[in-house]
């Protein structure tokens, strides 16, 4: 990929909301971008088109985002159930469900951190 192609890709990424990082690529010394939570060097990443970037970077992120949304919905329901719980049994059941939801959320956030941790 020629450097003018890389520049074109960078311009397009910036237009789509990518941010330019202050640190440079440890590999080629070029600029580093952050897009959709992922940090990468447009030159070394080997991306040849904006479509490729969208496909490779966005897909897992969106998927995780969907799961996260669902977990938050579940948490809200658990909270409501906990508030309206009558007696220790109902309360314990709500807390159990809440804890499971939080465990998944914690895992999810850890995975998300790893996905976006490239170049951190
Ligand atoms: Zn590089």
C-alpha cells in the first residue's frame, strides 16, 4: 500500500470519528489512530480499505456492545425485583441473579479491554 493510500485511509477514518493519538507507532514511527475503541497504526495494520477496517474492528466490538446492553437491561430488572422482593427468599433469588449478571459484566468488560488494548 502506497503512503498516499494510507493517507486516504487515515482521512476517511478521521472523518468517521477516529482520533489521532499523541504516541507514534513503535514499529514504523508513523501516526497511531484510535477508532471504535481500537488503537492501531494505519500503515502497519495492513488495512487496505475502510471497508476492511470497519469489518475487522467493528464486528467484535458491536457484538460485545450488544451483550453489554442486554446485561444492563438484566441488571435493571434485577434491581427492580430486589426492590419489590418480599421476604428473604425472593431477596436472595434477586441477589443471586444480580450477582450472575455482574459476573458476566465483569468478564465482558475485561474482554472488551483486551480487544481495545492493542497498542495501549
Ligand atoms: Zn506503524
